[in-house]
C-alpha cells in the first residue's frame, strides 16, 4: 500500500468514530453541515438512478459509511460498496442492517477490483477523486 493510501486509510478509520455522516464536511464531525451535504448529493444523484431504464449493477466506489449506498439500493438491481477503510465499512454494515437492506461491501484501494467483465454497469465515485494525489492521475 502506498504511503498516501495508508495515511488516508488511517484518517478515515479515525473519522468513522463520528458515525454515518462522518466523512461529509469532515470538520463538522457528522453534524448538521454533514447532513446537508448528504442531502445535496442525494438530490443530485438519486433522480439519475430512478430514471435509468436498464437494471443497474452499481459500484459505489469510496462508499464510506454507506449513506448513499443504502439510499441507492432500492433503485438498482445490485449494489456493491467499496472503501479503503474497514472502520467506515463497519459503519456501513450497521447502517444497512438497521435499514433492513442487504448490500455487498468490500475493502479495496481500487488498484484491483474483483469483478468479472460487465458485472458492473455504473460506477459512482462521489468524493474519491479529491483524495487521489496529482501524480497518480492519468494525463488528460
């Protein structure tokens, strides 16, 4: 694991202690601003899922605490949440169980994902690119 990836994992593992809204507006520690940011994302993204005409197999890459993953589940055929932080995935599991929803969750830094071709037909990565170092980005 690269140094920046390990640092990021530790950072998000620590943030998990602030609950389901911990990663949105991180300085807010899961408070009202974090909930507002989640609502903004939901208002922008959930209607896109509702309008899809093909059965969606969605990868929520960088799913964090699973807030969006759980909310998106009713609109997709299958959803998989992937995150670097095991602590955040633990929060996501609890949130899904509390909601009575089954979602598949896995830990990965994104370097290798264990999906066969065409297993996923949509990918969502709401905040992940903010954490990718410039040198790791491809030239455009």
